[in-house]
């Protein structure tokens, strides 16, 4: 009888050892924390103490079980340890099932919530629009190109800068008058391209400085990897200040100390790796961060496809969180970096110090572009291809504002005439209006938060025959509005005189 009792005691000891090993810091962090890390130190010390007691007691009972161990304690400790292991196993299973099944279901439900709200708003059934989707308002406009609609008094003052074809950018006022133009044919940048190839090369995005200098990103370059090219800094006369070969694409941002954050692309085997390149104000390469590897090393690696091949991410946005807007975000800090991964329908935030992915959300948008940090802990996104619940399915574009504190969308805008399957961007203006770039239709919109169109500009190049067999393109790749006093007096004196 005593031998059987010793066996039971040894089993109890083994259960205690198993409990001490299983309920460790990493398992508990995985089960109970969002970032898989336990803080502060006293909490970790309590876990260590609990593990130590369980393991020491378990080793003692297993190695030298007392022969007079009371039977009632056998039963009690066995039941307690068994219950602890059952609870631990249940939580582990639940957490794993949550990562595999529940999280994707929540993301799908969130996206479906957005789709249904958009659908009801678009169909005119506003009481079912779930309180955040904005229906468009009809607006009378004139035909032709240039400014085709303007409601004086409601338009946000400032100068609108947009990238155009033929490696050029134009600064216009709200009446559509061209105040200044920068232009640098790529054949004057590189001898690898002849003048006959200039017409298909464009500036994907630009960044103006108050003195008229400008960062420009030429793309669609024949013979280059992924048809990407260097990042250039031009002066106000469009002469090259510096040129850095980084295979730049899609977007860039400039930090408060003048450092330049630009998206680059590299090829490793048959996989395209998007890279965040950090340059000095003088164009020197300071650091490169592989974005695919950063996502693989994060807890959001589950967003990646099973087979890593080709253009996996197609990163199309980089934006730094300013000190002013950082006060509205509980989980982000000044200098954190907002990214957009088009191919996996994901927006993410990278830590500006460690360059680790600290947050991501998937499924809110489809083929999105240009997510922007807003004040009050919100993010605004250009949702390129939103499938309206109709028969047949209709694709439209919309602007969505996502509030992180409410974990959901709080505002959306759609218009039957607004759709661009590629590119596109938006900007919240100082008066609360939103400037929208409808790239493939060559149109700029300014709307109010109530959905009224108060300004519209159409590209004057709508009839250009550029691509394919007579296919006309009126692209406006990128646009931004700047306050009247953004450019310094010396540069503003050049307006209207250097066209």
C-alpha cells in the first residue's frame, strides 16, 4: 500500500514540475499580453518565485517521496496540479485558436462592417449606415480642364502642388493658375536614357522645401530594376543638387532633423524586398531596413502569404508621426513610421527607434494607398478598391478615417465619380476639408466632412496619347496643398515670372 502511495506522490511531484516549467514568463506573456512582454519587473519576479517553488517541491516529492504523506493531501495536491495544467492547456489552446481562427474572423468582421456601412450609405439608406459613412452631395461643375468647380469661401486657401507627366511638377493657386513649374527630363539626369524615352518617365512624388528646392522621385525608367531609379534633390531652377541611387519608389518623408525616409526596392532570389532607406539631408545613405524581414520578425507575420514569391508587400507609403499628432496616440510615439502594404491589404506602424513593427491591421481596406496620421489618434486611408454589395459587384474608391481608440472606422466618403484602381492619395486640410487625388482620372477634389465638393481640378493633359495603342492618360500621380506662407518670400517672388 505504501509503494502505491509513493507512486501517487511522485506523480504529484511530476505535475508540480510540469506546472513550474509550463507557466513561465513567455507562455504567460503569450496568453495574457498584447505585445507578448510582461512588465514591470516585480510581476516577472512573482512568476519566477512561483516557478521555483513548484519545481523545488516537485523535485523533492519525486526524488524522495515521504512514506507518511497523508492520503488526503495526495488527492488535494493532485487535483490542484491537474486543474492548473488543465487551465494552462485550455488557455494555450484558446490562444492558438484565437491567432489562427478568431483574429482573422475579427478582421473579416471589421472589413464587412465597413463594407455594409458603405453600401447602405451609397444606396441612400442612411439610417443603416452605422453612423460613420458619408454620402456624397451633388455638385454642379463645368466641363473642360483646369478648375471646373470652386465654391468661394469654402475652399481652403493655399497653393496646390502636383506631380505631372514628363518629369515635372506644377504649383497652382485655387483658381488653377500655374505659379511655378519644376521640370527635369530624365535624359538630363542619366545618359542611360535617351530623349525619346523621356515621355514615359514620371515623378511619382515630390517634396518641396520653403526655398524652392525639391526632392523628386523619377520612376518608370527603362532598364532599371522594377523600373525604379534614384532620388534627386533639385534647386528652384531644376538643377541637380545631389543624386542618390536607391531604387526609390512610391513615397518618402522628411524628419524634423532633415533626415529623408524613402522607400526602396531590392531583389533577393525571386522575391522583391521593399526597403526603408534613411538618408542624410545631403543624400548620404545612413541606414537600410528590410521591411519584409521586419514583418516576418513581428507578431504580425501571420499576415504574410504562405508562399513568399515575387512582390509580396508592394509597400507604398512612409510617414513619420509628428510631435504634435503623437499626443493623440496611446501606443505610438513621435518618430514612429506609418507604412502601407498593398498586396496584403495591411497598414502598419514601425517603431522609429528600433525599426520593429509594433502594430498592424489587415482587411480594413483593399489595395490602399497613403495612410496619414491625423490628430486625436486617427488614421486616414485612401481605400482604392471597395467592392460595393451589388449585382454585379461594383468597385469604387473611398476615403476612410480609422480611430484607434474606438478600434474601428469613424468616417468615410464615397462618390460615384471617384474611382482609381491604382495610386491615389488624400490630405486633411487646416480648415477640416480633404484634398483627394484621383490619379487615373487626373482629377483633384476638395470636399468637406459633410461630403460637399467645393473645389475640383482636372488635368490639362487629359488628351495626351502616352501608353499603349492610343490609350489616353490624364494621370496626376500625387498632390498636396501648402499654406500660403509655407514658401519663403524670396521664392514667392519668382511666382508668375519663371514658368
